[in-house]
C-alpha cells in the first residue's frame, strides 16, 4: 500500500474528524495526484457521501468509475454510487447497478446484495428484498442453510 493511501486511510480511521474536516483533508490529499486520478476521485466521492452530500458525491463516483479503478474499488464505488442514487430517489438506476454488481460476483457480491435488498424495499418490493437478503444470508448460517435458501426461493416464486 502506498504512503498516500495510508494517509487517506488514516483520515477515514479517525472518528474524531468532523465531516467537513474529512472532506477538506481528503481534498488536500487528492491534490497530490492528477486531477482526473480515479482513486482520488473515489476518495473525494466517499468523503462527500459520508457527510450526507450525496448530490456532490455522484459526479465524483461517476468520474472515478469512468477513469478506471481496480476491481475492489470499482465494486465499492458501484455499490456506494447505487446506494447514493437510492437515497436521492433514483431507485431504478441504483437497482440496475446493484443487480449487475450482484451478478458479477466477486468479494463484494454479498454487500451488493444487501444494498440491492434495501433498494428493493425503497422500490416497494419488500418480499423480493426479503428473498434476496435470506438467499445471501443462508450460506453463512451454522444450521438451516438449505431450509432458509428454500424459503428464499419460495418467496421469490410466490410472487
């Protein structure tokens, strides 16, 4: 990990930093990189998003994704952008992004599923949301995996 990323991570790890100060500190660190650096744009988006400045975060997320991120950050940026879009009332756009991220698989597929379930609830489809959540949870249960997975499928097909 680079020194730059370690300094960014330290800003995120400091719970005493207020939202506006976190944005300023991340922005300062971002100036050390190219203006269109996708990683710096991703960090700037996250700082705004976590501060509740969702509208400001969207363009940073989109620019970061368009600029090309490594797989882990790409998945994070997609999930975070989709969640932000849901919070802004752009539920269908967020749903589509999360559906694609779930289907892509990878290390954050379960996280994408969790946010997909939240977006489904926002879209008024709580039954499908419950099905997705249970389907995602089932493999982690110490017992009843098969039963919970079957109930998740049943919820989805009962519609």
